C-alpha cells in the first residue's frame, strides 16, 4: 500500500505542522494535482481524509486534488464564509461507492474493539483521531479533528495505521496498542472494502 502525506513534500510535514512553515513554499505542490499554488496552500491542510482514501485506493489512485474535486461535487467538503468544513462522512461514502465502487460504511459510533473486528473482516477504517497521535508517547490533548487510515492488526493486536500528517517514516506508518490508540480516537469513522 502506498504511503502518502497530505502535504506534497513529506519532509516538510514537520515544519508545516509544528513550525508554521508556509504551505505556499512547498516546492512539490504541483505533484498534488492542484491547479494553482493558492488552491494547494489553502486546501492541503484539510485533506487528511482524502489522503487516507488515496492510500486505500492503491498505486493507481487519482491525484489528491482530483479526489478533492470529486468529493466537492458530492458535498463531502463545504465552505461557509471562507471556512472549509469536511470531510463529511455520508457524502464521502456516497462518493467512494458511486465513483470508485468501494463499499464504504459510515460509523457514527465506533469503539476501538469494533475497529479491530472491521479490520479482521478485511476492511480498512478511516478513523477520526487527534492529530497529535503522531506523538503517542505524550498525553492525548484531545480526540478527533484529524483522520488516519487503519489497515490491519499486528499478531500482538496492535492497530496498524497510516497517518497523512506523519512527520517521519515512523509516524507515517505506525502501530499502537488499543489502549494507546483509544485516548486519541473520537469514536467515529468510515470503513472501506
């Protein structure tokens, strides 16, 4: 499975998320599929969910901004007074089903144990977590606001996931025990097959 970041330059994720590096200075922005630099800089911080979907689709997936454009047509993202809102699960699931033939199911109430069962069924789960899951050795400052793609369980039961805003290889693909994952998890997501 490919590993993608929501920012075009993986080595800039840390500076972008922790040091206020200007997204408009990302030299690889064109690889995102954005038509303009302004569009890229405005949207890339909101596309964690579609980056997860892009990873789930595999190596032949469309570019991130092609996915964004399609998701917009379904209402999976909205803008109100210049504020971007999304990824809205039900319209996203409709987009995944109708445009890609993916069996997508919305889970408004989901436990960590249920995630494990979904993974055991061969599904992947886009789960709402706090973005600081990239530093799980610290106490979770909250739940939700960011999306990661859970892809399986390790033999010892750890949840394996891909993080579109991981700051290095070890946080872009990671595995946490259920009790380590749970404090970051908002109890909702979308499962895919």
